[in-house]
C-alpha cells in the first residue's frame, strides 16, 4: 500500500518486486496510471479496484472505508483502466472479503466482456471449490488470504484440488530453498 509516486514504484522494482499493485492513488490522480505505465511498462502495473454493490445491485467504487468520494463511476473507471492498458486488474468485492462464503462471480461476465487484460478476482474464497468456480467463471486467477489463515486448507491442498480439476498449477515437489 501507499504507492503514490513513480519513485515508490522504482524502489519496489529495485528491491526485487516483479509487479506493483496500485489502488486508491489512481482514484485521486488518474494520470498517475498513464505515467506509471509509460515509465515502467504495463506488465508490472496492476490496478486494484475495491467495490461493493449498491441497493440496486450495481457495483460502486469503495475507497478508504467508503469515506472518500470518487470521481469515477465503476464502469467508467474500469473502462479507463482498460484504455490505459494496465497489466492486470484485481476486482475485490469488499462485502465478500474475509467472509469465505464465495467470490462475486456475477461481476465476471461483464468484466470479461469489457476488459482486455487479465482479471484477478478477490474477496470471499473459503474453499478450493470457490477458487475453482472463480477460474471456471472467467477469472484469470483468484486471490485469497483468509482461507489460508482461518481454514483447514493450505496452498498444496488447493493446488492439488485444482490439478484434479484440470486447472494448470505448479506442484513442485522440491522447495526453492
């Protein structure tokens, strides 16, 4: 968190990061996304978008616990990110995050239609089936956190499950260290 200058990105890359995730700063300064992509290339710039559904079932951008007003509507923002050609996008439904009761699969058909970049789905993975469902529904990848801290599933359990479902995963038997 806290990426707000090109120097921040440069420092991360110089320390060995392959990619940098930027979220709220782009909402405040949209041209920063174009500048970052121009300086470092789209392959290393990931835009993270937090959203929630309004009472009509439409996605709205959710920033800083909902206290910040946003210049963009959700669909306008997604179009902007796609137009800038960010390397990847992470879509996080904040109402599902941490609950481990399933991902927001309803956003994926629209997102796949609108975006020309890899879509990483985040928020709600609580079982290997949830991760499989996300991939089968059109996500390029699924991000997970709580499942590893608050369930019986480890990385290998999920990878073995996905492998049995014919999803390509690395199942190295030897450690890198």
